[in-house]
C-alpha cells in the first residue's frame, strides 16, 4: 500500500472509529491503481468484502469481473471504491435469542460522512470516467433518483468535470433472474466499452 492509499485508509479508519449512531461491521478502502482512467463506485462493503479487505469480491464481485472481462478489461486495470466505506449492518434477534447479522443500505447521513474522503480519492485517482453501480452512488454524482431512468448512458458532471456512466449494481443480476434484464445489463457493458473508446 503506498502513502496515498495509507492516507485515505487512515481517514476512513478515523471516521469509522468515531461513528456510534448505528451498528457497523468493519471497513475497507478502495482497490486498484492510483491514478487510473476508470473508476467504479459501488455502495458499501458486505461480509466477504470486509473479510478479504477489498471491494467487490463476493458474489456480486464475481459477476462484476465476468462483465469486466467481457469488454476486455481486467480488475487490475480499474479502480474500485465505495460510497460508504464501512459495512452497514442490522442485528436481528430470533425467538431463541440467537442473533444474526445482515447488510442494510447505508443511510444518507452515513454516505455524507465519507463525502470528503470520496472526493479526495477522485482527485487522486483523476479518472476520465466514473461508473456508478446502483442507486446509492448514482444520487451522489447525478440528479437522477433511480437507475432505471438513466443506466447505460453517459453524462457530464459539471462540478467534478468528469463523465459519469450509471449502471445497475452487479447484485441486481442475482435478484432479477430473467433473460430480458440480463440482456439489458450486458448491453450496458457493451455501451460502456464504446464510451471508453471515445474518451
């Protein structure tokens, strides 16, 4: 880990250590080269990501890498980060008193905690394009409220002076097991491939 990575990680650690409003289950930082032309921004890490210390290494990560390879990219060629760097969790107690932990969507206030860190990471990575995965990062970088309105199209964020390309989160394929959605999802990746050629 270089000094830049270490600095970002320290800032993330400090925010996580001081956060007491809701239960969280560990934290990670981004992964991939700095600087880098292509930056993917997801939502928040899950259990596998915390265990392995990297974003997108669980089931959604395998889907992500499959489609990355489809457009002739490899994981080591892109930077991957999150909107929220800790794992937001729910602790559920069963009738027998047994507790289980599950993921939850990060709250708006939790995403705001990391706004400066994410902006700093973007400055350091200096990407030509930011690909948002799912609704959470979409709302940070665009005026859209839902991924259904805008996925697979390229937009320009005037404030950041960066191109934004919204896509469905790879986990959406797990929940939408129909061929129509799958074909639309694949099509978005092919549109991304074209967009990358024109940057």
